[in-house]
C-alpha cells in the first residue's frame, strides 16, 4: 500500500505542534509486534515473551500433567486417607481412570504423552540453544532436569508394562518399586518432574503468552 502525504496537515497551534508527518512515497509504516510474537518483554530482564505456539504447547503440558498429578493424589486418598465408604475409600484404589481401565497401560500412556510434550516444549522453546543456555541458565537447568528425570520415569513404566504383560496383574513394581512403596514412589516421581515445569511456566512468561494466545484470535499471514 502506498501512502501519500496529506496536502494540509492538521494544525493545533504553535510552530510545529500537531503536525502529523506521513511516510515518504513508496514506503510503508513500521509494523507493530503481535502479542506473543516473542518481541514483548517476558518476566526475566531482556527475555522476550515465548511465541504463541510454544506457550500453548507448554499450557497443554501443564494441564495434562496436572490431571496426572490429581490421579496420584486420588490414589493416596483412596488407599491411605479414606473418605466415606465409596470411591474415595478403597484400599486397592487405582485413581480416576485406573478405576475403569488397567492402571499400567493408563499410566504408560500418561507418561508417554508427558515425555513427548516436555521434549516438544524444550525444542520449540529454544532451551537447547547455546545462547539461551548462556543467558538463561535457570530455565534451561529446570527444563533439562525435568526432561531427563521424566525420561527415567518413563523407563520405569516400560519395565512395569513388561511385567504387566508377563503376569497380567496391575500394580507391578517396575524397578525401584521393589524397594519402596509403589503409590508414594510414583506420586514422588510425578511431583518431582512437575514442579520444575510449573516454575518455568510462570517464571519465564509462558503463562502470559498463553493467556494472550487464548484471549485473542489467531492471525495468519497470507503470502
């Protein structure tokens, strides 16, 4: 689009007051950054807000693992607290979905999707880049820890599903389950992997970018 200079600029008093200059012929006005495009300031000094895509992926990660965490809390309530005489009072309670489905495949699925989303966020968020690691070591360290820790947790569930296939029984011990209480062990696994991600989500501006992405319609450029 070509902008033409107005023939009579508005005048509001004074020698130059109120004069609105227009761009030169053949030029376009500078574009403004879109919300969530990475140009707005994040919560850390000099850190731009994450992109919409990265923020929405991180939001999906937080919501999925949040529900997974609730599953383990329900297991603890069912087995060790006991509320009433129904669903929340069951010495062999298996959580929410585990009450209707085999618990081992359910939690293998939870952790497979969880690990995939952690890896996806690590990639699209640019946490692997040398410049990011140098400038923002704390978010990198938290994300790298969560990725590696959840990787081991997933290995535990691979072992558990193999044991499930061999025995046909739910509640297989996996590796460390041979030495520790299984319900508390996997509650700890999930909490230890989840907390660093929550810190990054709120500290690194992902929640702000996610709210912006969901509160405004997405716009696409037509080439």
